[in-house]
């Protein structure tokens, strides 16, 4: 006899866990299926946890979740080959609880999150792959798994199966993702004694630093690098658009090796012991690449729904929020005794539209296109900025006025006045 | 037929990390798995149940989180799972562990007669291969280790015939039940759990036995007190400094490339050169 649930959630990442937790807490009969060996085994992220999204779901998460360091300082670097120019923001306000952002190690964090889901009453089954959706005419009525006797039924299915969302693709809910809409990121975790990290980054206690990097490190490809401090390790990584890797024929690990050897980065990693290497796809197509988010008996959330704000390096908070909205939509409908039809599930879209999720994504909808078509943002500009700084700071008997003239002339020569103005205009339009 | 399978939860040694400063094993973030050798024994037991019917009880001594490993065995098809867990067991070596498990199996037997006990050949974290034989000795069971294949079981005559891997070949052995078997790695492939059993495991409430429930009265025989083994020092061996060289050659002729390589080898390892010369 096949099992029947109120809701089946596919995937145990941030969106799936947020959905399953919210649903189970409301008393619904929830099954969560995860293909990995344990929740978190397939999940990769930088990883920064934004407290706000999780706080709305589990208000007291700070007391129990495995968190690494709360972030009190953000560094933004624009790198040339052997230099960087940057802006740092450090505030003691970020060092006062409740903290706003944390570095986390996802394997540990996801394990905790999944325990919360199970405690809330959801049935969580791992090592089980959903191979396809069971359909009754055009309505999703359940899932088929890869195990013998694997048909399971539900009133509604939430697809939280991550960036590739093979399930949604197979069901025809979206097409194959365009390589120009996904980034490939690689990262390493380097062990380092706590005292070394604290001395090297000017930190005390559980405070942490993040460094976001752009410029020559990505060799003209659209992307960024990052370095995060954990309790006893550093996370260092870089990500660029998949299509760029493809055309430039650069391997991601070589890019990371070169980045780690940069004279501004290498000393920070010195003496560390590499413990982990992971790679992951990030859906960065933005607003214009978001697929249809719901239909008869199904909803899609998190990475599977392309809900990533690449400009601000936000993803897991959008995932958790969307998972939570999907759950709330179902809870409302079940309370009103309404079916999970396309018409009724439109509330999910509305909730997303009314929130920061869609508002932010819409704001930057033109950004991916601009950066993609204008590689000067990743090559010429970093060089120009670094050289300008170098010129101004080097004391060599040349007067400052002449230096300013030379910098301006250099800018114009590298990128015509029209080019400079049109770039500024493009960015202004995109940020507006 | 009632089969008891003894299992242990171990850290996945493929992913284990040693803390570079304290030299202790960093268990945080390292997935815990069922000791891989135990799975060959569990599958052998499941195959016997497929043919002869009966019940399989899995048992483990360990910390509360070892319940996950037992549930996994339920998913594979075991009927019951018992976790023997008590702070008094902490620090147990193989002598104390085999005592505790033997006592627990005696308790299980009160419910239903045990025909066979399976254990893993050894664990991947301790590697002693002592607990299985220790249980057999204490329970006075016939002991069959390194079993590659179970040929036949005659439940009426209470006999079993197995093939056992020995140093010089294969022994075909026959003995009487009850017996304790440890299966050789590679002797079978663990089955893929059915959806029904996955559900059963997810909902299964593991039986949790403390030392009293396991029928243990003498605390001097369990835990640290019952363990004569002393760990005097734990250290991680220094990794060998291996260095990869890229050798540039001027020509692409295989003979030149080979010559460059051989020259380099002999320059770096003059002893090798001398020993080859003396031949």
C-alpha cells in the first residue's frame, strides 16, 4: 500500500528544510526526501548565514545552531595582478548581539537544521532519489523514487532539489539552464589554529571577517572571489559564470590556485592545511531567468527556482524565505480547505513579489547582462584603479596635479571618455 | 531462525581528520557510518532470512547517536534493533565490549532462542578483530571467522557448512548451531533498501538498553574498569614529504626522455644506481 502525505518536500537544503520545518510545525503530515547520505552531504555554500531569514523561521536558532563567527568586518577588494585597492567596513555595532551575519560550515549547520525538521514532526528519508513526479492528468499527485515500491503520494509537492532541479526539468516545468545563467564556484577550507586567525585578521573571540574580491583574479570572466574566517579554518574560493569558463578554457581549480598565490592573499593563507575542496553551481541568472514557480499540485523554491541575488552574494536567505512562503501558502490553503491548484498556489508568487526576494531580484534584473557583455569591469577597471592609487601614493618628486592629469589621461586612453560615461550610465541604470 | 547481528557505528575513515595541534581525531563534521565489515555479515544474515524466514535482531554498544547506524540496518531489512548504551560503558576495550554484548545477547535470548550470531570481521577504527571471537567464547558458540560463503544450513540437524578463507586456501567447515560467524569483505553486496523498509526505519523506535536492561551487574567488567588495555600515546604520523617534479626535456624522442628520467633517478638515488651495478 503506497504511503500518502499532505506534502512531500524534495531536498534537504535551506529551502527544503525551511519548508518542511514550517509545515511540520503546523501539524501537517510531511515527508522530506533527500538523495544525499545525510542532510547536508550534497550541500555547498560559501558560507555566510544571514540571521534574518532563519530568525523568522527558528527565532532562537542562535542558542543551538552550529555557527562559526559573527561578521564584524567586511572587506571589498578590487585586485590587479600584484595589488588591490579596497574598502573596509568594520563596526563594533556588528559585534553586539543579536548578530546579523555568521560564517557557517554547511555540513554541520544542515545536520542541525535537519534535526529541527525531524523534531518538528516531519519524516525525513535520505539516500533516496526522486526520479520523477507522479502525474494525474496535469496535476502532480506524488513522487516516484529510485527504490523498490517507491511511489509515494501527496496533495502537493515542493521541489527544493537545488540548482539543477532535474525533477522540474524532467517534468517540463523549466528548460535546461543556460550556462550563462549559472556560476561555477570552487572553494577550499584551510585549517588554521584559532590564535593565528585572530592575530592575522585582528579579531577577538567569535568575531569574524569576510573579504569579497573582484578584478583580475577572474581573468575577465564575470565572477568574484571570497575569503571567510571560520572558528578554526579559513574558507577561500572563487566563482565565475559557467559559460565564461567554457569559452575561456580556464579550469576552476587553476583559477583558485592562482588566486591563492596572489601576493595580497597568500600571506593570509600561509601555514594553513587544506582540509576540504568542494565545487558547486550557483544559479545567477537573476530575475529574468526565474522559471514558473508553481502549478497544479507543485511549487518550486530556493536554488531550483533561481532565487539568488548574485550582486549581494545572497542565496540561502532567499532559499529559506521562499521555502517558508511555500509552506505558509499550503498551510493557509489547507486551513481554508482549498485545493493546491494553480490558481490557489498563486499566493506563493504574491508572497515572494511582496518581499525582499523578488524586489531585490527585480532591482538587479539587468545586472548579469551588463557585466557579462562588458568584461572591462573585471579587467581594465581594476587595473586603472590600482594604478591610480599606486601613482598617487608613490612619492617620487612629481607634483600631485601632474599625477592627477596623468591618471585621467590614462583612464581616457584605456577606456574612451564615452566608454567611461556609458559604463557609469549602464551601472546607474542597473542599480536604479 | 533467530539471528543476532552485532554492528558498530564508526567514523568514516575515508573522511577522518586529525587535529593538527591536539592530535585527536576530529569527529565534528565527519560522517558516522555502519562499520563496512559489519554490512557483509548483515547481508549474509538477510540472505539466510530470505530463504529460511525468521527474525534478525541487530545490536550495538555505543553512544546514543549510534541509533542512526542501527536504523540503517532496519532499512536494509533487520526486524529489531537494540542499542546498549550507558555512561558506564565509556572507555571499553574489546574485553569489556565483548562482555557487555554477550550479556545483552543473553537477554535477547530470553525473548527468543538465538540460532546464530553475526559480527563484522573487524572494525575500521579499531582493527582488532577481537570482539566477535570474544562474544563466541563467552557464549560458548562455535566460531567461524573469515567466512567467504555459507554453503548450507540444516535447521533440523542444527548444522551449518561454510567456506572459510585460510592462509593457504579455502577450508570447507561444518559445525553445529548455535554459532558465531564473521564474514569476509567482498563476500556479498549489500542490497538496496526498499521504500517500505526506508519508511519502517524512519519510524522505528530503537530499543535502548542501559547496563541493567542488558543484564549487567558487575560494573568492574565493563567500561574503563573492565578494560585492561592502556592507551599510552596517540599520535598522527608525519605525512611523507612527496614532491612532484616536472622535467623539461629538449627532445621529444622517447629514448632521450627515458634517458633524462633514468639519469635523474640515479642522481637522486645513488644507492639505487650502485645496487643495480653490483648485479
